[in-house]
C-alpha cells in the first residue's frame, strides 16, 4: 500500500490506520518523493491526495500506470465537488473520498479494490 499525502499529520494518521487494519503501508509527502524512490516496492493499492504540490495525485497515478504499475487507486481531497469528482473519474481512479472521511470508509474502499483485482 502506498499513501501520498502532503499533510504530515494526516499522512501519519492514515498510515497508522492502514497498518492497524493489517496493511503494509508506506507514505510519501509528495508525488516527486515517490517517483524518486527507487526502493518503492510494488503495491496492492494507491491512496493519493488529489491536490499535491507540483505533481497532482491524478498526474501521479497516470505516470505510475505509464511505468507499468497497474494497481487500483483511491483519490482523497478536501475539495469534494463535482469538478474534482469528474477529474478523478476521467483520470481512471477507481474511488474518491472527500475529506474529512471516516477511517472505515478508506479501509473499506481499499479492501474492495484489492479484492476485485
């Protein structure tokens, strides 16, 4: 499981939640940090903030898929509006959660996506 979230407090909390739910998860503060990490292991699922500095979460998913990483993704955003939801859908991201969301909603979305693979 790979989580990309620029808000450090939220990133730490979500990593704690995912790990407590039985997932092996690593977190990155930016898309660039993940793209530059040669040690990044293949993942079962991506959780990405839509609005990251420099490279957006949606662009990150596109780049990773071009590199051959074909894993389902959950996009998260504080901007829960129609335009963001449409961008997520058209970007090929399988799930969207508007912040704030209950932890169980993220765990459920990740479980569903992994089970569907």
